[in-house]
C-alpha cells in the first residue's frame, strides 16, 4: 500500500496529471474548442467551394453576354424584365405554401 501511495504522491506524476488536465479542459485550445473549430473550418470550406462555383458561373455568363447580342438581350429580359417597345411583360409567380 505504501508503494502505491508513494507513486500517487510523486511530485512529477502530480505535475504531469495537472498539466494534462489543464490542457484537456481549461486551456484556450482545449479538446472541445478544437472540435468546434474543426467543424467551423469544414463549414467554411464548403462555403468556399460554393462561392468558387458561383464565381465560375458568373464569369461564364459575363463572357457569354460580352460575345453575343442575343445572350445579352435574353439576360436583360430574364433578369431585369426589360422589354422592347410595344411589348408587354407578364410576370407569373408561383405561390409557395
């Protein structure tokens, strides 16, 4: 019994246990905070991928608009509801429940 007591009361063992507990639970970079930050990082990476795809789509649309007059007209009519002289524009919206 004295052998186990001397091991448990060893100052180095106590110091190591204290440091491990501090790192795991109380430090600014504890395990729980690291897990939360990794999840945030994954979400930001997904958003980055989404915005890169949207940027590529926008660049392609811009290229099409610059090269073709028909595409420019189609873009203006669909996005900004522009019309030619003497035309009427009807906007039909679907109601979502």
